[in-house]
């Protein structure tokens, strides 16, 4: 990163409300203007990728609910597409190419509590891949059978129960420990490296593509309307 680019990032982070507004600008709008998204740090990138992962978990949770109540209502093509997205964006790219190759080794070398996390997280990555393979196999059928409905629901629910705390621990413990271990200069350089890996992996902006894919999937399951998720009022 050049001195001019680094100076601009520091200015963005230091200008309060204006900086926050600039940081909120999406990659797509910046790309349309031919500008680089300099305001997004490596950890912010990782955490918004977790946002796509969490939206995939919502799809899995809805599919599990339908499998238990009405197996025939589970849209297997959408479930299969969600599993394919999870494999390509979450497991192959986010987990393996970024976390397992670059983040876990650095955190393992630290002496704090976070040093114990990579081994647990890696075991969960491996279990997640097993479940993703199973979901893809089941969703390749023409319809969900009654015999497969219960096991599928169990696997989907277990997947969600594992990944919710998994992503939360990464956001709040692993990623901050990694940033501290690298130091400011190396951390900024890794942000640039992650951008290169993303472009090499997908040939374009992988995050924006994943966001569009999960949005289309949500529409097929009636999950697109955020207002519909508003909780009812508590008892009076």
C-alpha cells in the first residue's frame, strides 16, 4: 500500500461521521466509479463475508423447519444452490484460502487465549464440509422423501448450531487477535493480499456475487422481506 493510500485510510477512520459514511459505501458503487474500496479493512471484509454465511444459515434453518413440518415444501434446487454457494464462497474461499492459510497459523503463534481457537475452528470447518456434501447429495433428488426429512433436518440444525458460535468467536476473538499479532503495517498489507486472492479466486468481486446469489435464494423461500422477521410484541 502506498503512503498516499495509507494516509487516506487513516483520514477516513479519523473523520467521525463523515468517515463512517464513506466506510459504508459498497464495493459495487465504488467499482462503478472506477475507485478502489480503500475504506474496508481486512477484518471488516472477513466479517461482512460472515454476513453472507449467516444468511445461508437462515436458509438452512428454514429448510430444516419445512423438512419437519412438510417435507414436500422444501425447495431442493434452492437448498442445493445454497450448499454450493457455501462450498465455493464460505468453505473453499473464506475458510480455506483466507482463514486456514493466513489467519490460523498467525494466531496459533500468539500466547493469548485465542491461540487455542484455530484447532477447534479447523475441526468445525472439516465437519461443515461433511455436512455440506450430505446436503448437496440429498438436494440432488427430485423431492425430499419422508425417510430423508428427519435426518436432513437434524443435519441442517446441527450445522446452524455449530456455525453461529463459530462465526461469533471468529468475529470477537480470532480476528482481533490476528490483527494484533500482525501489527499495523503487515495487517494493511494482508488486506491488499486478501483482495488479490478474491480476484484470483472468482475473477471478479466475489462478495458482491455471493450477496446476489443468496438474495435470489432467499426470495424462493420467502425470506427476502426483512420486515417479516420483526418479532411480535411481548405479553403485557
